[in-house]
C-alpha cells in the first residue's frame, strides 16, 4: 500500500491506496473552510497551524496499515509553502521511521489522476484544470508526459468566483456560494464582456471580468437586493464559463480529440459541466469527470498518481525533497 499526504492549501488529507488493485483503502480529509471564511480567503499561517493539528490526528487512524506500506507519497508543489512543508515534514518523518521511499507529487498531476481513483488510467486526453489557483488546458499523453496548451494570463477561474463572492459579502469559499445564488438569477441582466473574445490568443484572463463585476456592485451600492446579487452571480458565472468555452472551441478545431476531461476544485461547478458537455457532444468527444468528492484537493488523487510513480520507480531521496509554491507541470 501507499500512504499519501495532501496539504497544499487548506485541506488536510491522508489516504491509503492498495498498489495492485488501486483500491482506496482509507481516505480522510479535514477542511479548514469555516476557519478561513471570516477572512474571506485562506490565511497561510493559520492554515499551516491547522495542518499541524489535523494531519497527526488523521495519521493516527492509519497506523494499522503501516506494516503493509511500500512508500510515502506527498504533495510538494505547487501550493502555499508554509502548508506544503507540513505534509513534507510528515512524509520525511515517516520515511525515516518506517524505512520507506518518498514519492514527491506535483499537485496538478494529482488533479489529473483524480479521474482514475480506483480505476485504470485512460490516456491520451485533453484536460481542463480549473481551481482556485490554476486555469490550464493540458495535453496528457501518458504518465509523465503532460504538456500545457493554454493557461491563465492573470487570475484563475476558481479565484475569480472567490473574489466575486467576497466583493458581494457572501463568504468563502466563493465557488459553491456564487453557483447557488446564480441558480436564482437572470444571467442576461448584466452584459459583462467576455474576456479576450476577439483575441486569437489561446489563453485565459479573469482580472478584467472581476473588475467589471466590481464596478457593477459599486453602481448598485448598498441598495442592491438579493435578486440583484443573484443576477450578478448568474451573469458573472455565464460570462466566466463562456470565456472558457470560447477558447476550448479553438483547441477543438485544431486537434483531433477523443477524450476530454475537467478536473480541479472548480470542476464541481454544475453549470460549467453542462456547458462543456454540450461542447463535447457537438464534437462527438467523450467527457470524463472526477467524482464530485474528489474534485477539490484530496490525498486520494495523490495516492493514485503515486501508484504509477511507484511502478516507474520515481522516488525522491529524503534530502532532496522540498516544498515549493511554484506553478509547474
């Protein structure tokens, strides 16, 4: 079995995955959302302290599996450096005490493998990764062969939902809150401009859209009603998703695609899923989705990636593993 640890942001998670069967034997995640909601976003130092409390508690529940472990897997990049180090330190301690190799896992690779938890891998695929920190289109050909086709020029899809929620005073995390308000709103009321609509560039940008929303909120002032808020959320969600679809259409035109997938925390957005399903149907492309419970950060996806890394003997020595905030794939 492989024990995997995830602490890249505000979710403390540990999983145990059986190597041969790929079965998820144990998985637990402790979310910090309530602790950070009062601040309207993640406070790194607070997140690190909460990881230091939560991870050992979860680990205690996995001790019965220690005799069966063959490796320790841990997210080491990208993410918040002060939270990544909590998971890395635990992996190092377990590596020494149990005399086991470490598998360092790129967090973004983990999200790709959220599609394959308790399943066989399916490559090649074109994958849209949308989360609070990333918006990327990735060409995944095989294990270790991942190429970024498009990325954001500034803010991410998920981060823009968080900021819109914060500007409206709705709370954190913003993704599910904005989506819920949008269900009751009129998506045609506010004509927000789709970013990079007339640009041939295959890239994403959300800073301008966020500013449009900010100006509309200022215009409505303190007198805005719940319906106004719902209409802003619906109009924003539609525009943010239309931007993704517009750029994906360009990619679909230039490549022969059989399998397409959406991963990352923001891939849980049902409106976005429905719009991408329409796009895939129009091109006769199969759409693959991770289970909703595995869309956000979790150790199960880290463990699933680690199985393939184990078979490929991709181990990291104790002295070379580091935690890094850099964005790479």
